[in-house]
C-alpha cells in the first residue's frame, strides 16, 4: 500500500500535487529511512560496529515501505517509530540490528518535520515569485492608466492601475523577505537523544564528544543542510517555536493575498477590473447575468483559515513541559500540514488570477471623470487666489458649489455640473476652456508612473533575476 497524498479538504481541488506529496506518508516515511541511512553511515565512518554492507542494504530499501506490516505492528506496540523500525528490518534483515542505533524517536520525527517544512517553504517561494512576476507584467502594462484612488473607501486623489498593483507587490515582497530569512535559518535537530544530552552517544562513542559533533555534521550534509545547520541545544525535540515562526511566514502571505483579493472584489463590484471569467462560467444559479469574483472570494476564505491557524503552534510552543511532552504531536501534524496546504492553495489561485486580470479602461475613465471636477477645485482656488482673490472666500464658494453638485448627482441622478457652476461664478474668473484644460486625469496622478518604473527596476527585477527557476504553473481553479 502506498500513500501518495495528504488527505485534507484543501487537497481535492486547491492544493497542488507537489504540496500534497510533501505531507504524504510516502514523503514522511521515506525521509525517516533516509535519516536512518545517514545515521548508520555516519556511525560506520566514525568507527562504530556498523558495516558498509549494512548501510548499503538500508540504502537499497528507502522507498519500498510495507505500510500494512507497519500498521499491523503499530496495533501491537502502539508506537509509530518502532513499528517502522520493524517494517524496515523486514526488508533489511542484515541491518535490522543497527537501525536507529543510539537515537530516539524525535531523531526521525523532528528532523523529518524540519526537512518537509524546508522543502514546502521552497515550493511556496516558487509560487510567490510567480505571482510577483505576473503582477510585474501587469503593473508595467497599466502604469499610466489613471484611476480613482480611495481612502476610507471614498474617492481620493488619482493613482494608476499599475501603481495600485505595486502596493500588492510590495506586501508580497515583504513576505518574500521573511520567507527567505526563515528558509536560511532552518536547522535540523540532529541526534540529541532522549533529553537532549546525547548520553546514549556518549556511551556508544566512549565519551568522544568530537565524534558526536562530527556525526551530526555528517547527517546534516547528507540531508542537504550546511554542516553547521544543527540546533546547538535542545531537549528531546527542536523548539516548537520554529513551527510558530514558519506558520507566521505563511500567515503573512495569507494577509497580503487577502488584501489583494478584497481589493479585486471591490474593483469587480465597481466594474473597473475583473478576475478571469471563462466564456461558459456561471456566476449564479438564479441570477444568470452575475459575474461573481469567486476566485478572490476563495482566496479570502482560505486566508482567513490560515491566519487563524497560526494560533495552533503558538499555543503548542507555550505549553511544552521541560525537555518534552507529547501534547504537541497530534496538533502540529494537522496545523503545520494544513497551514502549508492552505498557503499553497491561496498561491495557486492567486497565480491564476494575476495571470488573467481584466481591466476596463472606459469604465475607469468614466468613474474618474465623474469625480475629477471635485479634485480640480484645489487648482481652481490656487489660480484665483494668485490672481488676487480671497482664498477663504474662494474656498467657501467652492464648498457650496461642490455640495450642491454632489447632491444633484446622488439625489437626482443628474450629471456632475460643478464645472459649469464654477464658470458661471464670477469670483473665479475662469473660462470653460481654461477649466476644461484642468480635467486631464494624467495631470493628477503625481509620480505614479515613475514610482512603478522605479519599483519594478530597483525592487522586483533583482528578485526575478535571482529566481529564474521559478516556473509558471498553469492551474484550473
């Protein structure tokens, strides 16, 4: 029997096969065996009574795991590690006597957890880079398209469609920095023994601490870590704060994704932008005309779950007793796996959305022009004041005209006639032609275009250049 995927509600539609595999039984227990091989090889090389033939036998049987034999044995002994030591010994009869020599269960359990989290973080990184690359293309394409900006979700000074995309990217860039930091500091537990003192290895190596340290360095290198990437001190387990730190990175990505998705949902309600919508897609079973932002809604839902999930490892870290207790195991097996699966699902959907966002420039311009007369009033006041007008009196006239024009738009559904009101008020001394020249949206976007170009060149391009291995992943979500 082979168990190739992690069974979870996230997996059936959203999480990738790659992430499912990382949290599968095959990945977990084959990594246990790789760790047993690394331990045996190090012990052989450092002079213990472990032969090269025994190491070779173990190495030849890393993936042929007899799950039925392990499950049957676990029912008898109620110990998962010992049941797999037994199953490994069945296919390695000459080496069964040296499997797990000197180690405790956390040697395979905890080191495997670190290895899986490291590999999962790297997969998350690949997808995060893909999202950034998609958004960089989008920002470049739409860097000069003026659109309404919002403060308090009320129209404010203009920005551009591309500039808004850089805000999403900047938050993801912060997440990438945290992600890289966490990947760079991942350390194996090593082989510390039952309470972290390595007493069993002191017995095996006759008190030679230098050999014990060398053994750990050899294991680290074989498992793909730097030789010094071993936690310096521990109880029986690595500190459960590591799980908290890892999940916090994933939570940060979820927060950024939720902000992006919420912005997109609002923009779709304004009909300014849309997430991808297939020709045969149905938005509602009752309202056939609807184009619901279901992908971004799904991002928001999964992000909410992931952000909440960070409480699990936090409480687990805080309730560990002395050198170890076992109330962590059942919780962390769920919380860490589900956290990564949720992050993977979020990024899969986000890759899909960012690769096919639709912009409606005509709608955007119409909405801009409905508000632009209000935004132009500051310049009208400054021009009139420069020509000798009383700034305070001018401001009051503008205020009254603006309130009346706004009420007319909201209450009667009429066009915004603020410009006409200003032209007809002699206090301003402005002609219709002069005022119309003030209503070019590109005059109100500040340095948006330059900011996009600078951000892409200085902040994003170096990241993408260093991550050329990040492949585009096409997904149906």
